[in-house]
C-alpha cells in the first residue's frame, strides 16, 4: 500500500513539473524554464521531450536550445531524435556532438538522413570524424557500430606503476572505462586489467600477473545480439573489439550491451503484439494506424478461416443453439494457453535457453503441461455444462474439446516460434498470429465436430 502511494505521489510530482515547464514555455520565460530543467538528469529531460506534443516540444527547444547537450541527445528516443536535431541551431548540435564518445555519435548518426549526418560529421574534429566514419562502414547492428574508439591501452610488458603514471599524465581519457587493455607490438589484445586490481597492486608488479580470467575479444563484424548475449552470459563489463587481422579497433562496454538487450526485448514485445518494432508514444495517429493496419489485415484473413470452419457446421449450430454461446469459451481459453506457451518459447529463444539440444524435452514438457491443464479445465467445464444445461453429453463434448485445444495451444506455442527460428526468421514476428489461428480453427473444429458426432 505504501509503495502504491509513493508511486502515486511520484506521478503527481512529475505531472506538476511538466505542467510548470509548459507554463514557462507558454510565458516565454527562459529563466524559469532553466530553473525547472537544470536539476533534472539528461534521461529525465529526454523523457519529457518524448511525452509532450510536437508543438510544445518545438517551443521548448526554441526557448532552451542553448542548454541542450550531447547527453540529452543520446538519451532521446530515435523516433523523435531527428525532429529534435532539426529544431536546434547548428552550432548547438555541433557542440553537443563534440561532447560524446564515438559510439554515442554513431548511434545518433545511423538513424538520421544523409543531410543531417553530413552536418554532424562536419562539426566533428578530424580524428573524431575519421573514427565515426570508420564505425559507420561496418554492417548495421554489428559490433563495429556498437563499439567506442576511445580505448585505454598499455603494452603487455608494462608494470602497474608505469600504467598508473601513464593514466595520470594522459591528456584525453574516455569518460567511462573499466579495463586497461594490454596489447602486443602488433596491437593485438592479449588481456586486460580492471582499474580496481590496478590500483590495489604493487607498482613493481607486472600487468601480466593481474590479468582478468574473463578476457574475450569480439570481431567487429559480430552481430549486436551475439555481443549482448555474451555480456549477459559471461557477466562482462567490457570487451575489446578486433578487426579481421585480430588488431584492436575499439571496445564495447556493458551499458551499450544492455541497451541492445533492452531494444531486443522491446522489439519482441511489440512484434508479438503486431504493432511494429519501432512504435512509440510520440508517433502520430497516421503513423500508428500505418504500423498496425497490416497485421490487422492479416488477422482479418486468419479470422476468415475460423469463420469458414464455423460455417461448415451451420446445421449443427442451428440444431443446438447453445453451441454458439459455448464456442468462444473453448477458443479463447486455447488462445490464452497458446499465448502463455508462446511467450515462454520466444523468451527462451531470445536468451538461447531453448536450443536444438533441449527442444524435444521442452516440447514434451509443454505437451504434458497442456494435457494436465486440459484435463483440469475439462473437469470444470464438463461439470458446469452438465449442471447448467442438464446434458452430460454436452459436458463431455466441452471437456474433450477443451483437452484437444489445450494440447494444440501448448504445441503451437512452442513449435511455431521454433519453426520460424529454424527458417532464420524472427520468432516474435508472426508467431502470435499463427498460434491464435491454430487455437481458434482447431478449437472450433474439435468442439463442433465432436458435437456433431455425440449430440446429433
């Protein structure tokens, strides 16, 4: 109860803050606007820009544009990032880009149109521009796009004291780094040392003596999804990126890997719901309709299959009108069971917990679980049908149809995403539509077919 009240209070505080900010914008009061926004974290300001309307957003940026920095731009959702950048003076954008690490600049650039990309690239210093252009040359969604070029490197023969002296004297170091990467004379990484271990060791100790066991390298062409999986699987905090010859070209840190995981999970949820993988609250009504309409049309065709099956049993339904009232119970329960099984399977495939090695065991588990659920629901529904309608045969039909549909739902929920995965397709993309169609069509077929055989 206390937690609910705290959340309500927090929501109210946020609503009051947004209202005060919009009042300052309407009053063209730049001083008051700065007072309200300055204490906020960059992520909170980005959230605010995403939540307000396009008109208010442009007005706010016009009044406060000089205060927008690179961290805010990197936090803004890509759905409105280009609009925000277009609303800012060129010199503000240029200065903001200079504040960011190369990986953040690449993340912003890859979602922009070529003219906007050129504007930002021209604003960068020569060395930074070369690094960003090199990263953009790698395939989309690859480690080369995800990495940052700013790396702390030390020769593998150095001591702890030499490394510490180097760090103290270096003019430019990344804002955040976790390891000092050791390289051989050919710039091939041979290991890394954590900052904590570096600072707690004697100055005369060789860096080779305090290397971390977790050391791994990632090819620049590796997919972002595989990189994120590796970070999650092996509990990494950073890892070097190498080119085709094994030479060090950058580093990926845990924050970037976790962002990839978040994006993957968000896309899976959106695709399962059939609303596209880039939907956002900031989208307009037309964009929202355009994203959802294709899947609604697909669902229209799949629903037509169910309607066709029902029409084949028109005489059965006409003879016993009660069947029409009971059909949705069987179909909807199967649909829910299929969605449950589907969610578990898609999640397991995304985390690589479900593989060809354990697929048979998982399918058998779902089959047995579906059978047990079907039997339990069949007893409840069969008894209810008998007690309400006074017909034990109707209760039997309901129970048998429920068992059949639960088995179909359990198998479909795991086999459909597995099949799509084997075909190199995203399991989340169309699994929901296929599973719902299976449970609806076979649920109606089982129920009405059994009713035709038993009741008529």
